[in-house]
C-alpha cells in the first residue's frame, strides 16, 4: 500500500474507532439512566465507583448485583433486565483489561453472570477477544446462554460457521430467531441448505419447523432464486 | 402436598426424575456439593462442578417449574486429598453467588486431622459469608462422629440455629436436638432412614427443626421418598399442616436464613421461550 493510502486508511480506522467508542459510551449512559428506578441505586453507584478504583472488587459486586438491583426487565432499556444491565455497567466501569476481566467473570460465573458478560461485550472495547466466550456459550444446552451469544457482538465478530451453527441450534432448541442480531444480514446460502435439511428431517418425523425458521428459509430461497 | 427437598444430588439424576418429582409435588430443592463417586484430583473439576450446580442444574430444574438452589463446599471425603485442598481458595468466590444458600456438605467422613481442619475453616467461611451450614455426619462410627461434629460446631461460634446436621437416625437424634441445630433425615430405600421410622421419630420428637430429605444421588436412592414420608405422616394421623411444616416451611425457614432463597413466581417454568419447554435441549 502506498504511504498516502496508508495514511488515509489509518485516518478512516481512527474515525471508525471514535464512532464505536461514542456508541459504547452512549449505550452505557442509556443503561445507567434506565437503572435509576432500581431498589438500591446507591449500592450500584458506590459499586461502580469502587470498581473503577479497585478492580479486584468487581468479583463480589458482580455476584451480588441481582440481589441488590433486582432481576426485572428495565422499561427504559428494552431487552435488558436490571441485573444484566448493572453487571454490564460494572464491567464497563473497570479501568483496564476488560477482556481479561470479562473472561474471568464468565469462567467463574453462574448462568446469570455468564449471560450478563455476553450481553456486555458490545459495550466493551475488547475487539474480537470475547469470541471464545461466544463459542463456550454456544456449546452449552442452556437456551439463555445460547440466545445471549447471538447478539450484536456476535453479529460483528463471530465467524460464519459458528454463527450458522448458532442459528440452527436456536431452531433446534425452540429459541425464537429474533434473539439473533442481524439475522438477514448474515444469513447465507449455506444456512439455507442447513435449514432445508432440518426441515426435511422434521417432515420425515412428522414434526413441524418453527414459523420464524420457515420464514427465514423462504426469504433465503427467494433471494437465491431471484 | 408441596415439597421442598432440602438435600438431593440432582447432578446424578435424570431429567425424567425432575419430571416425576414435579408431578409428585416437589417445587423447590437444594443440591449440596458433595463427592461424585469417582474421586476428583484437581480444583478445576470442582470449579466445573460448582458451575454446573449454579448453571445447568437450575436450568434443568426450571423446565419443570422446580426452583433449584445449592450449597457449596469441599466435602469431607475429598478434603483428605492434598490435590483438592486448593478448592478452599475457590470457595469465597462461589459463596457470594445468588443460588448459594449454605456452606455444605461439610463435616466428617473418616474423622482425620485433615477433615478437622477443613471442617473448621469452612464453618468460619459460613460465618464470614453470612450463610447457614449443612453438615454431613459420617456413615461409619456415626454416634461418635456426631458428638465430635457438634463439638466443632460449638467451638466455631456459629449460631446452632444456622446449622443443619444431616443423615441422623435413632442413635443421633437426641444429641443434635439438644444442641439447637436443625435435624436432617435422609430417607433411603434400605439404609439411613425409612418413611415409617421417620414417622415414629416425628411422633416422638415433634416437627420443630425437623428436615426430611431424599439425599438421592448416584447410589440406590429414590427422589420420591419425601412424598412417601408425607403420605406416611398423613396415614399416621398427622395433619396436612404438619406435613407442610416438615416438607415445606421448615426447609424454607432454615435456608431462608441465607437471604438468598428465591421462591418467587414458582408457578412459572424458567427459561422457556414462547411456551416451548426444551426438555432435552435439542430435537
């Protein structure tokens, strides 16, 4: 690449990084605002402060977040529950090594903590370092983890073969496909082949496919034919 | 009849057992960390085991509307293997989790010096993490083991009302009753305690601080013997309220001392999407 092109490329990358960082900050601010109504907002404010100053305290706060902030859906942040959002904020409040902390909190997390780490990944400046966590979650048979592993972060970073298997696993397990971020963006001819195979197996067994999977297969087939 | 099984090792049971338990009235249970038959040799396998008690098992249970909680500890048998000793370093992290309602099973297996030390350390952890303790009594030399257990409990300074001493029988019931600890009875097909013997103990000692569990595990055991004990109580003239106290309110009161027992929305089956129950996690 010529020096001028390199400079232009670096400028474009830097601009994209700034945009991504601004998006992450806006999302963190939105979750923070949505958590104002939780039972013990002062606990969360203190915890975020402590975590920023003493990162090792995150382990204890992360485990207690459900008990202190509740587990109900947040009206002002659709798709988020209070415990998930609080845990995402705790992760985002860490001063450094977000990927390392996310990995450890996931490794030793209960199911709700693991799910919160997966949900938090798009809010953290970790690049593709969180992808092994998605692979781990997609190997489980826990529908809550599988669903959380196919969000915005997966859309951006998960490799296509694992992403296709994840989508197919949702159909298998009865998880609605609206949990998959950017479904139609990433769905391809190979996924259509896999879905058609599953549909044929189900038909042979006298069983039906979920409507959302049938709809996706129809859209993919129409695109190919068109 | 609503049933809370305060001690059952679901890791060793099938999904069909969850289904049968739900049909029999089991709505909640506690799965204590224990040994798995095959000895373990590293703390990492314990971490995976604890993760399963706090992740996969609650998920499986939730599919049948059963609320699953756990107790976490290094069990007395494996406390004797120096390779497992670093499990103690993992415990502070796990004892902070939502689903953990006690430290357990701790106590004695062969009454070795290693068991003395690990038992005492874990009672101190229970105090430090503001959790009750579930204490296993040895199957061999049980009466003397129970005496020694109660001495260690007293020495630790933990409130006896926050300790359940388990696997009791006719020989050990009075010792524990006089200590102020809760009394656990494991109803087994052949060994430990039977429904009819349990009824006799309830007649003689009343229902206060009495906990009845199936302790079902990988051995010959039956997760429905809690229900059978409730039925035997009714046949013997106990009221439905007595049965409810023993099989529901007592375990709720004991583990409720953790502040982490979550029995809200029990009618709802957890983690199902759009009414689909994912009974095997695949088709």
